[in-house]
């Protein structure tokens, strides 16, 4: 069953989503929020992990070696930069400004290598039609050398729907569909606005009001999103499954929109 979570206001590291507290069984989602001049030291343990900066300025170290300095005003005005780390990698982050970093993780064997993912490495596209236009950034796609993770960012045009037409990816049925769990992390612009997400199937139908810095898990089902007029909605989307391939199935009632 889909569930909604919220990032707490306290500083430091917080794990929001894990198999222990959700119906998501293959992924974890964490956030680090720190103020200027604070540091954080961590390890990926047995997970491959992708670190996405949503706001601020940080220096990212592996041991004593600087891997990257990442800067971003906010998710609506600048493209992302990210870092991929394989399992059992120790890292150290210096916060040069008040910053927020999202961490997507899943269990992996450890075949990948640390990598800075810059905008030039990503795929940018415009998708949809009138009423559901959006900008999509593929940060880690099928061709990236991660083991299971696929993730990116979507930003709606003001007042538009996104993740539309309604689609799902919860059944292994190639070539029509591949089973992939998903997590959405939301931002709203202006931040005082709101959106909605409907997660539904033949057996369940849930509607959540989503506000800034809230998360919704999507273990299964269709999941269209809307946002209040005059506002944009952003979400970091994170997917993982046994097959690293994004193939979604559009609800039959809405396929006419794709013609």
C-alpha cells in the first residue's frame, strides 16, 4: 500500500524510507540536511547509493580525496548534479552552505565504481501535451553502470498534471511492463502550495495531498499527479527492481491521449 512520509526539520542524517517501515522492499531513501560549516561522515554499507543535491553547496570526499564540489540554488532553477557510490564506500561531506542532499540506496553486489554525475552526463527532455507538460531529467538511466537503481527528476509546467497518462510498472510482463518499485520526493514552487497524487489499482485507491519535502511510496499501481494552479511540482523519482529496465503500462482508459 502506498504511504506518505515527511522529512523532519532537524539537522543531520535521517533515513525516511526503508523495507522496515514501508511496503518498499528493494530501496531506501534518506536525507542529509546541514547548515554551513557542518560536516557529515558516512558509509554506503551494502547498498549502491546515489546522492542528489537539491539545494546548497557541498564538497564530497572519498578518504582525503575531493571527488566533487556540488552547487545548486534550488531544484526549480538549476539542473542537478549527483554522485554514485558502490557498496561499502566511506565518504565525507563538507557543507559550505546550508544544504540538502537526498540519498537513494538499494542492496547491490558492488560491481560499480564511484562517479560524479554532471548535467552533461544526463538526459533532458520535454514530455506530455497541453495540461500535462513537464521537464524530465534522467540522472541514472538504464545505460548508467548502476546495478539496480534508476532515478531522475520531473518538474511540471505551472498547474499541469505529471506522471500522466496514468501508468504502472508493478508486473514483469515484457515487452509491455517491468516490475519496478518507486519513491517520489516532492517540492512545490511556491513552497506554500500543494499537489495531489492518486495511487490506484483494481484493489486499492488512495489519494494524498502532498506539500513541500514530502515523500510517497509506490510499491504498485497507477500514480498520476496534479498541482494547484499557479504552482509547479517537482519530484525526485527513484526506481529499482530485479530487472533494470523502465517499461510502463498505460491504463487502458487513458491510452487515447497517447495517439
